[in-house]
């Protein structure tokens, strides 16, 4: 199990700070390995709140000051 919290303080007053929190686990059943990450972030690209179908966003996108959630699953077969 692991967790990580990141905070980026911006120098400009009008810019909001970026925050990201990740909670994850690694699973081993050799030769298969898997990682599962649960990530919450705000004002952090690519978690900015894209309101279009492109999926592209930035820390200044509309809605980027809200907390967003993503799940990441990686599975690898090692031989």
C-alpha cells in the first residue's frame, strides 16, 4: 500500500494552488503484477475538469478548482 500527497504553491496571487492525493496498492502473483491507483486532484493537469469531448484540459480550465477523481489500473506480465 502507498499514499502520496503533493501541493504546489503558486507564486501568483490570482493562481490557485494545485493539489493531488493518490492512494494505491501493488498486487503480485508472479509472473503477473498489478497496480491500482485512486487519485483525487484539483488544479492539476490532467485532472482539471475538461468540459469538452477532447479530454484535454489545464489548471486554468473551467471547473479546475473542484476536486476530481480518477482510477488507474496497470497490469503487467513479466517473463
